[in-house]
C-alpha cells in the first residue's frame, strides 16, 4: 500500500509539474508572440520613417516640405512685387495698425510731405495734419477705429516747409490688423 501511495504521489506531483510547465509554456509563448508583434510593428514604423521609393511617410513629409518651401518662395516673390507696386503707386497710400498708428507710407506720400517714414510712424502722422484741423481729424479717426468702420474726411496737411494741401482721406479697415488708406490731393496745382 505504501508503494501504491508513493506511486500516486509521484503521479500527482508529476501531473502538477506538467500542468505548471504547460502554463509556463503557454505564458512564454504569449510573451514571445507579443514581443514578435512589437518587433514587427517597429519594423513597419521604421520602414515608414525611412525614405524609400516615394511611398513612405517620410517621403511624403519631404514632398510636403518641398511644396511648402516652393509656395513660400512664391509668396515672398508676390509680396515683394505687390510691395513694389504700392511703394511706386501714384496715389498717396498708408497703412496703420489696429490702434491707428502709422506703420508705412509709400514714396509718393513721403515726397509730398517731404519727410520719411520715421516722422509719421506711430502717432507722428498727427503732426502732418494742419494745426487747425488736427483735433477734429484725430477724434473722427479714433471714433471710426473704435467702431471698426471706414474713415473718410477732407482736411489739410502740411509738408516740412509748412506748405498746405487740401486732401481727401479714405481709410478702410483691413481685417483685424488695422487700416489701409489713400489720400487724394484736392489741390490741382500740386506737382512733385
């Protein structure tokens, strides 16, 4: 009986060990499959971020970068041309920020007032307006800016020699960035 008991204990212990070994085998197999899947994904990701014949994500990103670079070059070229056109336009043109501070005036405007941009920049433009018209012009322009509407007015401006010119000013709101405006000389005998 003791031998039978010993055999049964060995059989039961062997079955327990075999069960444990089987569980360990299936667990290791699952772990190996997970590692293999991750390794496969890493290979796929690596192939997508490595340039190849044009089908990888990296190739597509490089293509987009080239397209954007080409577009930026075209935009810069168009911007330079537009700026040149505005700078050399026969009308007097100016640009302000959202608060009405002058950012830019074209060459024709500078020639008329006989001053450069630094004189009118920011709030310096107010010094070009004739003393008798200045307060009214400033109030009306600030009111139009506050209301976000087009400014239109007739007043006088002075050049550096205190020559006086009657002008009509029209400034249109340009999105959220400020105003673009033009000044029309109402004195027909002005040549510069």
